[in-house]
């Protein structure tokens, strides 16, 4: 028998938020309704968790994380990355393929998903390279990757610069239902750049990356997507100009989706004035006007999803001058709270952008479902109002822009297929299991 | 840099007040007198250890700091990137901590990366002077330029200074923009669009790509070195074209007002940004700048290390 009963939470059902109870059995949600309806079945051997005052929704889905395994395990591995993801309320994470070796063939993708299953805290969904070795020269083993479960293809970290090659990848995957995701950064316009090109870069004498490095690539890609009919996904949108392009392409019927990171929603290039390399990532932090546009875009649906671009780097790698530092910030553990704080959305909107829509984009049927009987119990319970300040992290790396930043809203519990994978009151307990703390 | 004697570091001209700048220049005037004595040396910094950390090649700035530190009786260690443990893969942080562990009181840092002196100041307990970071700041250069102009004109108030050349990639230009304008000068940046900084609307300067339009109305022209080793290929069409529009040719020099002076931070490319004859003209203050560099660096070292 067994099972877990979540009582008294605000449950995000297909019909909206309802204050009710959720019964989890055998890895699935088996009943949603007030406790009286459940008393016909004995509560004796159930674990009951009082979640009154909290919000129960579908587990978050991250379309963009660098888990660094295989090849760069000193930064992160699938174990530490999965723990960080579960702590952030994620039940599925799409792992970027810029590992060493890059995920450009099926067996490499299977390694990543198998490791994820072994750890068992989140579904680790491999993304595959578009080109062999991410070198931009010839197509990767697209069929082989697809057969291994890859649905999202990207050379993230670099742009597929060759338009002809991009077209062939789009044509090839269009009929199979794969998505081409692009890190949009024109190599020529971005050359020598370390940060947003603007007043701050001029003051610091640092090479800049203009927003046009992103928009010229997105504009081209949208034209090729229109030509091929392929599904195209813009990774980590950083500027207002890209939103205009997406909107106008959508009006023409182009199949385009887009993601934004919490750090691009929060921080501007002013952050670089400190010359602390934690503020270094590509695309770079833009201007306050871009932040406003991104927030509006996320609210209005021009941007479909929040993705973390969780990019861990060891402390010693970031302990160098800005221009010599590797690019990237972590984000799995702070994404929900950051978006909750800066966007101040209603719960339904937040869960659409962080769970329902990203699950659709990544073709993950078991995730991103509003709570109703029958769905796999991939759930998160959040405190919508708890104030906290991130200071330590479960990720192996701590290159977070949100360290020390007061946030509102916190992940309380995460469940993957009915198993408790995170309990914010018991952070010291590795890989908690049902029946562990926070229960009564 | 705050009130006299309390400074930790000397990293940028951006946040210096007019009073800060004038105090340094006044002190430099005093050290100029010291340097003209038969024995040009004072015991002010006896027992202090100054470490020159030059991660990018430099002759004049490093030697100038060595001269300045020794004239104040400090001990000096100099380090240049070639032949160092950096070639063995040691990080900047470890190098800085190693030098600190040897007992350095102050580090003079030049590095190709923006912010490197700030990083070192954060990692170590040493005081730091920025001797040039990336294309960002080179504040002691701006101080010696200000001293040179003040000596010549008595005062920088209202002085019209044209800075000509690769502004975009110049730490000398950035430091001078803030130092000279804080001292009351009016600065115009002269460069083709490809060498002007983008988005510099907030800077207290004018910009133009037409040198000839301003050449008749400036009190000083400050010529920046064109990096011929970069070929110039991607930032202007050719060196001869650059020279014809932005070089201080004999013809252009002849069109300057009679008392207008010419400065250059060195090393010069004779025949490129500055004509050979102009470089040797009495109104070219290039060697005065070098001489003043020692006095200014003495002043800055003394302010940071003196009286402790």
C-alpha cells in the first residue's frame, strides 16, 4: 500500500489552483481531492505531509543545463547536478551536449541518460550536437541520437555558422520531430568580446558583444526555419531585438520557441563594473531596457520558457581576471526563487513557463502536467512567500550571481515519480527517500 | 583615493577628485626638486619592498617605477612575464600570493586583462598601483601627462586637448579623459569611427573623426601609438591613409597654433602617428613626459607607502 498524501496545499490542477489534497501511489498521482474523499482508504500506512500554505505544481523542467559529465567532473557531475536540480524543484533537466567528448552520437547520449537514471533524482535528458564535435563542419549522428531519446539538438556554446549546414540539419530533423536549438552569437560581431557592448564595456575598455551578434543569427535562423518548416528554439534570449524577431516570425507561422535565463531577467551589464568574473557568461548581461523587454516577453508568452543555462565552473577557474575567466553562472538551485521574485507572476504563469511549456518543447510527456489523477508524480511543492538568501549550494560549483541576494519563494519538496528527491528542511541528508524529514 | 595618507591603492583616475590630483601633482613638483639634487635620493621609503609585476612587456613604465622607488630608497623586485613561472602554468593569483609571501609591501601591476590589478588587490594584503590593465586604465601615465601640461601651461583650466588615435583600445586615453577633465581641461577625442569607443555618451568629452577640423584650435595634441604590429588592417584601410588623416605630419604641425604642444606616451612609431621632425621639435614634450613620470610615480608611491 504505502503512498504519500500531500494535504492542504494550493494544487495546480487543469482547472486552476484548488486547495485540496494529493495522493501519490506507485509513482503516480492517484487521487486529487479533499481528504474526506480519501478516508475510505486507510491513512494508516501513508506518509502524510502537511503542505497547507504551500503550492503544489508540476516539477520544473530545465531546457538548458551543463552537467559537465563526462569530461569536466571537477566542475559538476550528474550526481551533484541532479542534487542541485532536485533542490531547485526540477524533475527533468536537458543536459547540454558540450561535454568531453561532445554528445554527437547515440551511445554518448545513452551514457548521460543512464547516469541520470542511476542517480535517480531527476530525469536527465541528453541534448545532442547538431554537428560532429560541435565543429560546425558536418552533421552529427542525428538518427542515432534521436533513437537514443534526443529531441533537442544544439551546438550550445557556439553558433552553427554555416547556413547551408543548418538548413540540412533542420530539414533532416523536421520530419522526425526534433528541435534545432541555437546559441545565437555571430562569430564576427562577437569576436574579442567578453561582455555586452555598451557604455560599461567602453568605460572598462573591454571587448564587447553587441546585441546584434544575437539578432543577426536569430534573423537568419528564422528565415531558414521558415524555409524548412523545422521547429526552431532560441536559447537564452538576451535582448529586446530578438523578441521583435520572434514575434514577427510567429505571425508568419514559423515554428519558433524561446527561453530566457533567470540571470538575464535580473542583472544588467552594470554587474561587470565589479570586474568579478562571476558576471561573465555568453550571451552577456545586457541593459536595464533589455531586462524590461525580457520580463514583458516572458509574461506575454513571446518567450515560452525559463531555462537556467546552469554553467558550473570551479572556484579556481573563476579566480582570474575577467577576460581570462570561463563563461557561465550556475542557476539550478535559484531559478524558481529568482523568477518568482523578479517577475512576480501568479503561480500558474510561473509553472507554465518553468514546467508545462518547457516539457512540451522537449517532448517530455511525463513532465509538465497539471495535477490530476493518472499523471506521473513529478511534482514540486513551493513556498510562494518564504524569504531566504542563497549562500551555499549543492552544485559542486558556487559561481552564482544570486549568492547573497535576498529572494522570495522557495522550493520545499520535490518528487520524482513519487519519490521525495528534495526537502529544504533536510539539506544535509543526501538523496532523501520517502519517509524522511519534514513529514509527520 | 581619499584624503592624503589614507590611500590603499592607486588603480584608476575615474574616482579621483580635483583635490586628489592636485595634491599628487604638487608632491611631484617637490620630488622633481629632489631629482635635480646632486644626490637625487631621499630615505622616505627605506625598508619598504616594491614589487613590479609586469605581465605584459614594458620598458619605460617598469624602469620608471624602479627609478622612482629607488629614489625613495625602497627595495625593488621586478618580474616580467617571460621566463616566469607563468610559462609553467601558475595562475595570476598564485603568482601574486607568492610575491606577497616574499614580503612585498606594494605591487605595481601591468596586465593585458582589464581589472587584473583589482583582482590582485582583492587576493592579497598588498597595496597595488595599476601600471596598465588591458585597454582600461593607466593612471600614472595620465598623472605624468597632467604634470607635463601643468608645467607648460601653469594650469589645465580651459586647456583644449586633442587625444588622437586608437582611443577604443587605449588605457592611456581612458585615464587621461578623466584626469584631464577633472583638472579643468576640455578634451576632444579624434579617431576614425573604428577606433572610437562605442557608447561613450557619458564621457566628459567631444568626439570627432576630423582631425583637421580641430587642429587649429587646440593647446595640446596627444598622439596615441598606433599598433602597427596589429597591422591596422581591420580597423582602417591602410597605414598611409591613417597617416594622411590622423598623423602629426609636418604639414599638420605647421597648422597648429604657435604655442601648441605635442605629447606622446611612447614608444613612438616615427613616420606613422608622428613625423620624425615633429618628434624632435622643442614643442614636442615627449622626453619631458618621461622625466615627469619618475617624479609622479615617486609622489604616488610616497602617498601610498609613506608615513607608515
